[in-house]
C-alpha cells in the first residue's frame, strides 16, 4: 500500500468529528492523516511551520489581523496560506455549522454577531493551526438590504418577502423593511412608500431606502419615484415590481388593476389600461397633470418622446395637448412638453384595432 493510500484511509477514519468538538479535535484528525513511511518515520520534506488565512467577500477587512466585516447574510470565501504543502484542511466558523474540509470554502454567516474562525491543516511536513477570535463581524442588515429571516435585519425592521411567497421575482430575495403610515414613521434614511392596496405581503405602506440615484441602491434595484405621505419621493425598488405612471395596468384576465400602479390609479385608456395618479397629490417628476374633456377627468400622465415611449400600447400615442373630443386634454405646466401618453387619435373604428372604439376622434376601450 502506498503512503498516499495509508494517509487517505487514516484521514477517512479520523476527520469525521461532530461540529463543535473544538480545535484540539481538529488537530487530532489532522495528525491521524499525516503520511508515514514503512518504518514509521515522517517524510523528509519542508516542515509545515505555520498557517494563516484571509477572506474575500467582506465589505471591509479580511486580511491579516483585520476582521472581515459585512452585513447579514454575509457570504465569505476563505483562503489559506502556508510555507509547505497542505493535504488536509479542517475549518471551524464559530456559528455552530459543521466543520469544512475544502481548501477554499465559501461560508454564509446568516445572523449578526462576531464569529471565531479556526483552521487546522496537515500535510507531509506536519500540522499547524490558526485561530482568529471575533474575526468575522456580521452587522444587522439595514433598511432595504437583502434578507431571509427577521433576525438578519436591524432593530425595528422585519424581513419582507424573505421566503419569496406571494412576491414578484424582484423582491423574492427579501428586503429589510417595516410597516409605516398612520403616524408610524420610517427609520432615518427611509421613505414611507404607498405600494398599493393589494393583499400581497409586499404591498401597503412600507418603508423603503431613500435614494438620489440608482447608485444608492443595492444591485438589481433602482431609484424610483413612489407615492409617499401625500406626495412623491424617490426610493430604492426593483424595476417591474410596480408600474410607473404611463405604463399598463391590466391584470392577466384583462381587468384593470389599480394596485399594479405606483400612482394608485388604473385609467380606462389604452389596450391594457393606463397607470396614472390623482393630481391632488401632485405628480411624479416625469409626469404632469392633464385635464381631459371626457370621463378621464384630471390625471397625472407621463411625458413621452423617443427615449420614453408609451409602453408599446396600440391605443396610446405620444400626443401634444389639445385635440377635440372627450380625450382632448390640457396640461398644468408651461411650457408644455412635446408629448404626453394619451389616447391615440383616430378617424374610424378600424384605426383602433380589436377591442377598441373610435370615440370623439380618440381610441378608447369598447364597452
């Protein structure tokens, strides 16, 4: 039997210690795995005098004596360094998880706290150990950060959509939030956003992280205008979770769904409805208050142009204010923009396609 085979069998028998048995047990497992020659004498190679490790994936630190710092859940990849070859690794992460035997493990620290990390290694040149007390420091996740369970979030916050149930894909990895409104404020740096009147776990008045640009938001999220405290504010939210003013709002069955709109209004315009907002609460920065001659009344409508089309809706068009009939409109801003998303002009019923009607020179939903 070769030296390598002897070592492999010894390691298989000696490294199965249960989690939490400590660094001494790890060292014993490594000693059992050291290769010996037929006479019981260790191979004559470079001695394994020391071992050290670093970490990647930290928000700060992770090198030498600097603690690895980040927010929960924190995933870290560990890398070992030693002056001689290593055949056996036993990592302990101090969080009650099983010992790890790979050379460069990736480990997720799920909850806030300070964790001791220890590594015991073995090779032809002997064994060595390194232990760093409190070396991984996991802070509670702030408002808007990803989460899986409530315990990962800072005080006063809970993990919304942590299990993904009932939440759209953009929110399925969870976010630290809190309910707000009715006299209950958000923590500093937060915006109390009205995310609609639906029954989904992410809807209602929810705290979001305030932002000035997309760079202030976590990856995959962007800085968007949201209804807040009777007006509008900007907060971090994934694209596609709730429709902006000017986008469509029809449900899968074709019914109009106001809860799908950030402005809380789904107007009976366009082939798939038109997200709008009540002018009484002001309009988002990309929209203006338009007063229509017909049943639509006064609504916030989106400005449009080559770089902001009208949601590819065949019954909508980028129209200048004015026009005849019930869908003619005026806007409350001067000078007026070149166009606003409004019902498309028409001359005859065929201009509006299936399901549409030409009424007063504009395409509307047929009744």
